[in-house]
C-alpha cells in the first residue's frame, strides 16, 4: 500500500538557527532604539521579552508531528456524492412544463409524463408503460425510434380525438443516451384559423365574381346582339343596377366585419342607454317593415338601461337581427323586438333565447363575462317558417345563408350574423337562436349592464 507524504518539515538545526537569528536581531534592534533615546530601559526590556516569546513560539510550532510506526498521516478524500440518473434530473422540468411532455427511456418505456400529456393521451399516472400502448400514432412512434437511434431532432404533426384536434410533436434526444423527449404543441386553433381564412377568401371571391360576371355579360350583350335594341337596355340596366347594389352591400359588410375583427380585443369604453338606442333603431326600420307588409312591435321596460358599449355597433346588431326577421317573417306577419334586464348573465340567456316551448336551440356565442354579472338582453322574434335544426349551429359563419336551402329566393351577403357575433364578442356578450319549423325564429343577445350605482357620464 503506497503511503502519502505530508508537507516537508524543517530539520532541528535549521529551526534553531532561525530562532537564534530572530531573537538576536530583535534584541539588537531594540538596543539601537534605546541608544538613540527613543525608548527607556523598561520599554526596551518589555520589547525584548515580547520578541523573544514570539521567536520561541515559532520554534515550537514548526516542530514536526510525531509519526506512528514510521507511517505519515494519510489525507482522506471526501466521499463522492451518490450518482443520479439522467432521467431523474430532468423529471421536475417535465412535470413543470405548461405543455404536454413525456420522456421515453433507452429501453423504450415511458418513465415520466406530466399531467397535460396524461390528459392528452388519456392514461393514468400509474400506467407508465411502453409508448405503443399510449401514443397509438404510427408516425409518432417511428419518429421516437429514429431520434433514439440517430439523435436527430424531428417534428411530427398528428390528429387526436377523432381528428378534432391537431398537434405538433417536437421529438428531441433525451438527457441519457438513447432516451427521447417529446413536447406537444396544440395547433388546433391555428389550423382552424387557416381553414377559415382560406374559406373566407374563396367565398368572398365567389360572391364578388357572381355579380361581376352578370354585369360583364350584359355589357357584352348591349355592345353586341342588343346593340340597337334600346327597349331591352332598360331591363339590362335594371339587372346591372341590382348586381351593383349587391356588390356594394358585400363590400360594405366585408369592410365592417374587418373593422370589427380588428378592434374585437379592445373593449368599448362609452356608456350607452340600451333601451332608447334599441327603440330608435327599431323605429328607423318601420318603413321597411311596412313596405314588406310586416308589423313591427317594440317592448322595453320603462327604465333607463345603461351598459358600457359602442352605440353604433349595438345599433348595427339590432338592425341586422331585425332586418333578417322582417325578411323571413310571413306576409302580413309580425316581428317583435323586446328589451329587458336580468339579475345575471345566465338569467338573461334564458329570457332572450329560451322562451319557445319545443323549439330547437343553438348557442352561437358563449359570453366572456361572468355568469353572475347583471345583464341586459334583446330578443328579436319573427313568425316565419323557422329554420331547420341542421342549420342552427352554422348560423354566424361567414357567407352561410339559410335561404340557399330554400331555393335562393332571398338574397343576402351571408355576413350579417357573422358581424353580430363579432360585435357581441367585443362586448363580452352572448348570442343564441331558437326556432320551430313552421312557427318562427328568435335570436337573443345579452351582455353585461351597469348597476344603478355604477352609472356615470364617462367611463
């Protein structure tokens, strides 16, 4: 067994020589100071004793430590900390991630998974097992095998829960050799937005192309075969005027929808008296209703109802809903516009959209406001043919028109309810519809209102 040697110690003659030099030097120095008269005899004596004691302490302290059986003392090495698995070191980070994440060991077993991953793939914490039993995605399993083998990063997009969700798996090498770390990103909203944008462009192009094609066709006819037929021109010009008005309405609705979507994240700041605003908007529609042979009724409590809202946008909501009701009401029928207040948003939803026994209902917009907030509601009812249950969930989609299923007798841009939906979203409100085929349809909106003690001139 090899011996470890301690630091070299000075031998006795060298130690004594150092002691003698220190002592004599100190005494001689003090004597020189005494001869100059700087110190007295007593001070010289005290200094000589102190310096001698210091030299003696050095001499004793530099003596080598006694050795036992000729073996120098061995310096002990501090014990090494216990080794930690690489998987254990990364586990707290996986559990803390806000995204679904899991770790697959070199042996091909899931050793760590956070709660988001367990919810995504629907397995219990105690059921950490092989990936094939949990992931059930061939592309994902193949990517995990390649990353564990080659150490290269991969990304895999896959669907989950019956294609209802779209996810991106970021597959990376884990902390240990051959292990694989997977982090999952939810792309469902992104993909839906991409599809909606593509559908919007396609529908907008189609809606604009139709009147432009008609106008172009009539212009070509008037320049060609009907060049000299002035009597036919009158009919052609009337149709061209109608198509031009259709394009103008479409462009106006597109601009309106774009403006509302742009400001949807900014809540309104002005105070509005909803009852009076609804009454004024309804009265402006009376001539249109009378021209269509429809009787317009308005009901509102005899109190002021204040809310934080944009008066132009709320007026647009009432106008769009009432115009649709007038369009779809029976000949010589009735359209009813009602305004009311409720103690809570939940009560307002019931009052505005759950009043027709046996009707089919659809919630088109879930309100962002608290269910317990005081609310104001508006209900617009017609006595027309009603809407089939299959159409109700799609109302509010851009360019979706129920009248297309009725043979296209009624025209519209298909953006009116989409505009209503986005306006109510900005006002943290809700939108719902209920309908009975053969008995009519009712649209209800509701949003937070101000309490009496919270009203002020400006907010």
